């Protein structure tokens, strides 16, 4: 399937652009007239609204046409928004705290995302809200180290290591998660969610192994997003209390401050882990993460049952279940979930994500004609989108159009930097492997092994290619690497009998 773009903090779009712009202009004019009476508002508030407008325009520009220059133009608008958020803080640092999460999320919309700057802004936001790192910090329970040590030595050692490894950040999050029914506080939730997203993107960027128990990147992402969900005031539960809130709600201005719901981001972390575990040959562990993702989504179904991003993650969950179980029922469920999603009014990244899942599901179901329209839409929006190119190559492979597959992959690797992307190389090799063209597949698997010789999936499929070509010497070398990398994986269990013969 290739790699997937990191999840983006997108904005929901609820009505036609012309209607929405007309209402927003009227709303902004009304709000400006009310400016003197708005609590704590002034130039800082106004700069923030200008930045909001630029961020919204940048997001909509991406989905407005298929001009390749729109990416550069949108980045310019994001840069302008960052400058205006900075001005907003200069004029109103403490009276306008919601700017911090907006500032941070805009850093994440840069290409590439500025993770350090975003995290710093979210952390400032947490402190501004009065919830400093020390306020909810858990006091270390020293009595735990004074327990009777006559028990199992291994369990005692494990407990001591856990206490020693617990950082202040862990303690802070554990304290928040331990609170009973905290008062909903959306801005605080958004800053927590922002830091969770930073950790998630950082884990993807650095290809953190989901098998390494000592690595805390994804674990921290999950904790932050769970904490954010704890403080979230969901849209169905949120009432417009003040006149200002009612006015903003009427003119659809809540759109400009509503990133992806926290529970959906939490599900994305679990789904990413599940996919990586499946790739690394651990389907049972992958199934556990899929269950975690389902639990996260089910907890908020009452609020987001019709939300396109919610339905997309449900479909992704069902498609990943199919990849683990190979059950046709899971594929049919994924397709059913996708049927209710309309992408004509979605943001560029949301529409792209939905169509990628839809295209993959349709191709797995061998519904090539239905998949073609989805693939053409992806290619029209961005001819160089690697996932769109891979989908088209898979389509041509199912149609036995060998030359077209070659042309597609030639376009895919026109960008030389993609030659170092293991997942793209593996996806290309798998297309040829499934076509029975093992020599072609071997070439791509070999390139992937040069990039990451310790990738278990790379060595497994390279070994399988050599096996199909009758090269037992190189097959044994690759399979031995598989066993050395992770003898507990399903890959190793499959090839060990071959090595032992």
C-alpha cells in the first residue's frame, strides 16, 4: 500500500464556500463593532482573527483547484497566519489564550511541519490556562519502594524500574488522567491534543519502532490525546452560553477553531501502530491496537456518528482488520462505512485520506471500474501524489497492463528523494510480486534493503523473491536476517522450517 501521509489537523467545512464567506464577512463586521465590549479583546484579538482567516483560506485553496502552485500559495498564507498570531501574542499574551493552540496547529501545517515550534507553543498555552506542569503533578509515592520485597524478584525489579523511569511529564499526564469528571475546558484540551499530535508526527518522522517497549514517543502521544478527550466539551454537549458564543455559532465561526476531534486522532495513533505491527509480522499485537482504536471511536460515536473523519477512521479500522484477518466481511464493512462519506465539501487532506482508503478497498474487492474514478480524482488533484500513483499502478496491474505499471512507477520515482523511502519501494515491489514478476520485484526489494537492511518485511519479501527465482543461497541469507531481527514474528515462524531443512 505504500506510505500514508501523516495525519493533518484539518478544519471541518459545513456549507458552500460562497454562502459561508458571505456569512463570515457579516459576522466579522458584527464582531468588530462589538470589539470594545468583548472580554479582554483588542488588537490581539483582531490579529488572531486575521490569522484565522488566512489559515482557513490556505486550507480551502488546496481543495479549490488542481493547480500545483496552490501548495506554495497555501504555505505562504500559513506563513502570514503565523506572523499575525505572533502579533496577537505581542498585544494580548494573557487575555487571549486560545491563540496558543491556533498558533501551534499552524506550525504543524507547514511543509514540513515545525514540530519543535508547535510543541513549544502548546506548552505555553497549557501554562497560560493556569494548568502548569506542577499543578497536577503526581507526588511520587515513596511508600511503593518500601513494600515487602520478599515477593518475586523479577516483579520487584520491574516495579523499581517503572518508578525510576517515570518522568515529570508522565506524572503530570497520569494525574490528569486520574481526575474524576473534570470540568470541560476546550482550549486546554486543544493544547493537550496538540502536544499529542506532535509526538505522533515525531514518531512517524523518525520511524520509531512500535515494538520497542522502552520508547515512549507513541505512548506519550496516546496519553496526551486521552487527557485532551477528558477535558473536551463535545459539540453535541457544548451550549452557546454567552451572546458572543451564540453569534459565533450562528455565523459558523466555530469552524475556524475546530481541528480534528481528539478521539479521532487517538484512533489514528492506534491504527498507525496496528499497521506497523502487521508490517513487522505481529498480527496478534496489531489486532490489540485495532481494538484500542475501536474503543476510542466507540466512546465518541454519539457525538461524531455522521462526521466524515469519524467514518473515515471506522473504514480505515475495518480495512486494516481485513489486512490482518483477510476476511471479506471486513472489506465489505469498510466499503459500507465509506458510502456515507461525501468529499465534495471536505478539506483537501480529509478528501485525500478518504479517497485513498476508498481506492484501496475497491481494488481489494476487484471493483476496478469503480476505483478508476477515485484514482483519477486523486491524480487530478495532485499528479505527483505518491499514494495516488501507487493506486493507479495497482489498478493497471489488475488489468494486466504491464507497460502502464512501469510508466506509473517511473513517474513515482521521478522525485529522487523517494528512492530512499522504504515503504514506497516495498509497495512498488509488492505490485510486481503479486503480478508474479519476481525479478522486477526483487530489484525494488533490494533497493529497500540498501536503505534499511534491518527492516524485517524487506528481508522477508526479498528472500521470497530469491526463493521464487531459485536462488537458495541469497534466500537463506535474507531469511536468516529475518530470524535475527525478530524470531518471535510470524515472518520468522514461517521461514524457520525452511532454514532448518
